[in-house]
C-alpha cells in the first residue's frame, strides 16, 4: 500500500439561522449588521459587521423573521423597515449571490464586431 494521501479541499460550513441546518458557506446568503447601521445583504461575504447566514429560500427568510432569528444573531432590535427591506430585496440578493458564485469570479462579455458598428 502507498503512503500517498488524498488531499481534499476544506469546505467551510455555516448554520442557517432559520432552520438550524448546516450547509457549505457558498450555499447560504449572508446578512450583515454593523453597529447601528441598517441591515443589508452581503452576497460577496466580505462586508464588515456581525453576520448571519440564511438559506436562499423565501420560506427560510419568513421563518427567520417569525422566530426573531435576526434579532438574536445581531443582538439588537430589528425595525419594521429593516424587515421590509429583507423581504423586498431577497430575490435580488439571491440572484446576485448565484451569479457571483465566488467573490472573485471573472465575467467575460463577448461582443461581435458587427454589433459594435450598429
């Protein structure tokens, strides 16, 4: 038998604040609260502040709101305006997270020469 080891890449795991299920970090959407500034989505996962991870489903968002998971995670009261922001911008944040894949993903746009001249 050989002494070679199979190297596997470490996959960071996070817990959904709504369901309590564990998922790879890339499969969850991060929500950030910094000091007294309003809550915002963080599809890149790089913004500073206290973060909370949630599954990318509307059901998980509604469950987190119902269970007051955001208040527990951020250790502060969440306003009705912030809850409305979370509901209104959820789909857009999920789309951006899925589009980015990873924060350093390069996007290449190819344009035909004919399209430039018209």
